[in-house]
C-alpha cells in the first residue's frame, strides 16, 4: 500500500463509515422485514407476504444478509479507526478480505449446480 496523507485517509474513513452504515442498516431492515415470511416458506404471514422458496433457500438468503451486515459492521469499524487515527490498519484490511471472500465463495456455492439457488 502506498502512504497517504492522514487527511485523505480520514476522508476515506468517512466514506467507509457512511457506506458501512448503509449496508448494515439496509440489510438489517431488509432481514427484519423478510424474516417472518422466510422463516415459514409457503405460509402467508400477518402482513400478507408469502416466501415461495424452499427452507434451504431462505436459510441461505438469510446467511447472505448476515454476511453483508458483517461486512457493513466491519466497514464501520474500519472507518472509525481511520477517522480516529488517520492511518489504515492492516488488521482491518485482512479481516475485510476474509469476510469478502466468505461472501463471494458462499454466494458462489449457493449458485453452483446443486446449490440452493441453482434452479
């Protein structure tokens, strides 16, 4: 990584913080709204919503939601660190790569032949 001025790192920290809040809040709200229908596939819930997928698909989708929320939370923490210190943290970069890889390979497995979303 190249060395950047602390002011630039702090600005990027704010971007991470805002994007992380968007991811965590958006996916959290989506999961909160969809959980009742996804926890009982094929059954109409109190709001009149019915999830027509399988229980495995609901489980996998909720796992993806949690993964994206974890990525958002990590972005928030990384942004706060950068704002506070004006430096990047190799630990946060490594943790972000691990979560991103887990999301990528998890979603790829769900879409692969034999996965819950393979059709």
